[in-house]
């Protein structure tokens, strides 16, 4: 990259700060956080590390997570699916994202992470 190290580092930090991260996983215990009641076994959604959704339906949690990520301002979504998810399931989630947000490009990758069904990066 052109420019000095400080300029390049500042540009990279600015870009990284503009990326929202969503995570979908299954609750391992019942709890209430941020006014959201979570029952053990439910799907939960986090955005930038903060709990924002809990429901028995993955689709409902996905929609809430995407809304919290301000998808109307995003261009690219990268979907990493975990070790408990197969390519076909991940492709269905990608199709749901594309249906909800047709102007967003969705990329799907096998992240193989052990605890999170999906990790979503939106920029």
C-alpha cells in the first residue's frame, strides 16, 4: 500500500471499525441479559458481542441479527458456517439474506468454528 505506516494503519482501523459482526449459536443455559430472556436450547444472536435476539426459530434470530447490523447500509456479507452446519444449510441461510437484502452480495465459507453455527461479517 502507498503512504506511510501510520496512514495505512489508520485507514485499516477505520475500515475494521465499519464491519459489523453477527453470531448465531444455541444457548447453553437459561438467563436474562439486556432485557432479553433466553431459555436453554434456544437460538441466540449477538451483534458485535452484544446479545440482541433469542428464539426457538433460527430464521427469527437471523432476521433480528441482520436488522441490528443495519443491513441497508451494507454491501457485502460474509457468512462463515460452523462445524455443526453443512454447506446446504449455509446456502439456505445465504438465500434468506439475499431475499431480505437483494442489494447485498453474500459469500459463504466453511469456518468450521465449533461453538457458533454462523458468524456473519457485514461491510
